[in-house]
C-alpha cells in the first residue's frame, strides 16, 4: 500500500520560517566557548600556542557579546529555540538587556584575567588545563546569562561548577585541596536545592520555559505552593552568591587558588548567583519576592555588615578581599529586596561594577605579593616607594570598593540608598552607608600598612610585566570611566530593570503570536 502523500503541517509545533541571522548571536558565544575549549584541550602539548589562542578567543567572545548587547539594546529581547521546536517545547535561549549586559561584562573580566594568566600561569598550569577550563567556565557563565529555560540554567550552573573545581585545585597544593573541599561541598548542597526547586517548579507549572512560567504564575497563585518554591530558590541562590548566613565558605576557599583564578571567581561566580536570584525572584515570582522582601532586606543588611567587619579583622589580603566580595553581595541583595526600577537598577549597576572591580582587586593583590613578597599585611610595607604608578592604580580601586566618588562604586550605592529612603527603609540605607564606612577603614588600614609605612625588610626592585600591567590598567580604566561618565551604564541598568519588571517584551520575544496553549 502506497504511503500517504498528504503533506504534514509542522507550523503548529515547529518554526518553519528561516531564522534571522542576527538571532544566532544568542547562542554563538556559548558555542564558541565550548568549541574553543575542546580545541585548547587537544593542543595541551603546545602551551604557548594554547595560551595565545585562548586570548584571541576571549577577544572574539567579547566582540560577540558586544554585538549581542548592541542588538538587544536597539531591538529588544531576542529568542533562539533549539531544534526549531516552538517554545515552550524547545529549549530557548532568550536574551534581554540584563543578560546581554552581564555576559558582555563577564567577557571583559575574563579577557583581562586571561591576559594576566600569561604571566601568572606557567607551563605546568597550562598543561594541566588552565585555558581549556577557563573557556569551559565562560561557557557556563555565558550560558547562565543567556538561557531562557530554568532547567538549562541549572545545566549551565553545573558546567561552570565542573570547570571551577578544576581551576581551584590547579597546582595541587594542600591549601588548595582544603579550600576546594569547602567550596565543593557548599556549592553541591546549593545545586541540589536548586535541582529540587526545579523539580517542584515543573510539577507546578508543567513547563521549564521562563517566559511560560512568568505567564502562568498569576493564574496559579493561591492554589500552588509558590512561596515554598520562592523560599527554596532564595536559599539555593543565596548560598551560591555567599549571602548571610551561608557566606562562610567564600573567605575559606577564594584565597587558596592561583590569584588569577581567585579574581575570576570573585568577579564572575558570585554574580551568577545574584543574576539567577534577580531573574527568578523579580521576573518569575514577583509577588513572592515582595512577600519575602523584609527577610531579604535583613539578609542584605547582615551580609553587608558581616563582610565589612570581616574585612576589618583580616591580615591576609586575599581573605580581606573575600569579605569585600561578601559585602558587595549584600548591596546587590538590598536591590532585590527593594524591588522596583530603582532597587533593581541599583543591583544591576552594582553587579557590573563588582564584576570589573573585584577581578581588578585580586589581580592587584597578585601584584602586591609579587612586589612585597607575600599577602600578609603584617609583613608588607614600602610599596609606595617601589612604584608610584601601581600605588595610584591601587588607590583608585580601593576608593571604588569603598563606594567613594568619583569612581564606579559610588553611583549604585547612591541609587540603592535613595531607593531605600523612598520607601522608608532608613535602616537598610544606614546599613549600606555603615558598610561603606567600615570598608573605607579596612582599605585605609591596608593602604597605610602595605603602601605607606616603610618596608620591614629591604625590597628587591620588581621586574615590570606588561601582561599584568595591561590587565590592571584596562580594568582600572573601566572603574574610572563608570564613575566619571556613568550615564550610559545608568541608562542600560534602568532599561534592564524595566525589562525585568514589565515582562511583556520578554514574553513577546518567546511567543510573538501570543501565549502558547
């Protein structure tokens, strides 16, 4: 019997129209990172070639993310669905301004870290896979920022965790193994909670597409345990971001790997947790976020103060900077607690600032150790006499970390304090300002001891290295630029916040013909 010749109509299940060429930008950065990581692994026997290919690849990644950011800023969110299946059935990459901005900033920080690694990571570290692991890390980080599917978000979390485990033990020193154990246990607990939340979410909504979840949440509110779901996600992402009271793992682990790895972790990984928290709590579960707002604000204030007090107490510069990372997470959490355009734009601006600044601070810590002979404040001194230029760069970074003008840390704190006072949360504004004051004292102590006082022992002249100098100079230039000319970043942050609060453009990108049945 002849087969039926009636054509099958695929338009109800699949995308039949050609995909616009610009939409491929949504997945190109992730595909690029994975492909280049595999190539670099093949070339592990050629460490010099491997390093320069990685730097070229990171430059190309930054250009891709810049093009994606420009396209999204000009035309709104864009969606690319795997296998041409219509959403919510196909896995979607949906890129809005928030995700594109975070991906581009991450690429810049990774590029600076990669250039610094040319001097910091020797042939042995390259053979053990630093550059392939770095590209895999960027695949996970970029995929997290660009995905529109919450299970896919979990998958990219796993990708970046796998690569981070390899990076944190690069060198196989006892201290690194100890730090890696603490880092792994706490992050695996958080990942397990995240996976449990995804399972509950799928049982409630019957979908994993973020736009579909956002559209269905209103109808299910009151009949489904959405508050339980929101609380589970808050705990999981709070652990990943190192928020109080689950922040103790960060200063116990971030000081153990090579300094460039610490810088990349401080700049990128905690921001992935904050990004996921903002994406889920603001865009998918806004009512539940509002109900949990006071609890999140308490956690934010505690995180700010614990981080600032920890920085005051530390003698090791790397651990000191770890507590500064924690204090910054508290400021971003404050934006999540406040909600609204003001609070969220402050959190977005602070996240961009922190990705650049914290990477730069850890790279500066590496230079301090190279010039001064170690990371201990009690043994350092005389750095000002050794290099006035490096002292000036460090001073700029320290002021930015304290939130003082005219550098990048000033503006997001102004936005967050104003948003706090606008709703009468004076105690949260006081926590932000007190944290900044305590951080200023901590960095003042660091500057006086490590730079200003005479060196305890005579320091040998340090050899200049253009790779470390270029990375620090580029990141410091961004810190100065964001502070002196903040208008463009302010506009982007406010537009990103508006897109999270008003989800219509995001939903229309996924379902251009209306909501899927």
